[in-house]
C-alpha cells in the first residue's frame, strides 16, 4: 500500500514580458485564473517599461502569488 502525501504550494513568483501593456495584462490575468485553481492569490506585482535605442517599448512584470489566507 502506498501513502500519498500532499503539500500545498505556499508561494510562487512568475515573470511576464510583452511588447504592449494589453498583452502583458492578458498574460497576467490568464495566470491569475490558473493559480486560483491551486488556491494562490496575488500578493504583489512589480512592473517595468524599457525603451530601446529605436524607441520601441518593452514591458515586464513580476507577480508574487501566495496561498490564500496566509
């Protein structure tokens, strides 16, 4: 007989990048929905925008997910 042990993921940090804010927001929102299924909610969000030499914008974000209720 096998014993199964389950442990909940308590913290998770994910990185996102996109060429426009709309795409970045969509990627983050999709991952929020996925992580909600494993009982993780958004704890904090950090984001940046970078402009390259040719004037193109590049957006990135770091989202810290944490077990709900912690």
